[in-house]
């Protein structure tokens, strides 16, 4: 491994295991700090069903497009 300067096989295996552990720990931290709060915030959003054009009343069309 060029970057770490390790030459022996056991040192390389330790370096790979350490890099894997750091990567998993970072992913877990981002999940806890970013992903879970974002999921909780998005669960609070409420979406309204859009009406089909045939369900729109003429008064509503006038408000949307005064040229009607």
C-alpha cells in the first residue's frame, strides 16, 4: 500500500481492516446525524391530492388564469 507505507502482509491487512472500520463508523455517524432527522422531518410533510382538471370549478380557473 503506497499511501500508508506498509510493506508486510499483516500490516496491510490491519490497514485495510482499520480503513473499513473507519468507513463504517463514518457512515453510521452520518446516518444518525443526517439521515434519521431528515426522515423524521419529511414524515411531517403532508401532501394534498391534486384535482383533475375536470374537478376544477370555473371560479378557481378565474383565480388561476384571469384571461379565462
